[in-house]
C-alpha cells in the first residue's frame, strides 16, 4: 500500500480516480438521467476496471438488484485504481534518481 501514496504521481492519480467515482455515484443515484457517467471511472482505472464492469453486470440484469450494480462497479473501480496507483508508485520509485554514495 505504501507505493500508492508515497509520491505525488500516485496521489494525484488517486485523486482523479476519487473524483471520477464521486461523479459517477452522484450521477447514478441523484440525477434523473446519468447518461454515460460510468465512462469516467472506467477510463481512469482501465484496464482492470473492465473486470469490475463484468462483475457488476449481472446485478444490473436482475430487477431486484439493480440498485447494487453502481456500488459493485464503484468498489471494483476503486480497487482497480488502487492497484494502478501501486504500479505508478513503484514505477516512480524505480525512475527516481539514486543518490551517489561515497565509497567506503
């Protein structure tokens, strides 16, 4: 979990993911026509969010569980974003210039 929050690149990415998820949840539950609001979390957390979309699809088809589909998709997209942030954090750490150490 530390690589997900130990640099500004990963923190900024997590902020973008959080904003997209909040926008999606507000549109899904409060607006009369959410339209394509789900595209923002899907695109910000791709490619793993495709799995979240596939997991939440059966809840959409069941009429009694239709309210659960946005929550399942949001949880899956949040986990996807967290995983992507860890990867970004590790990449940023690997690309960080090393300090020169004196030979002892």
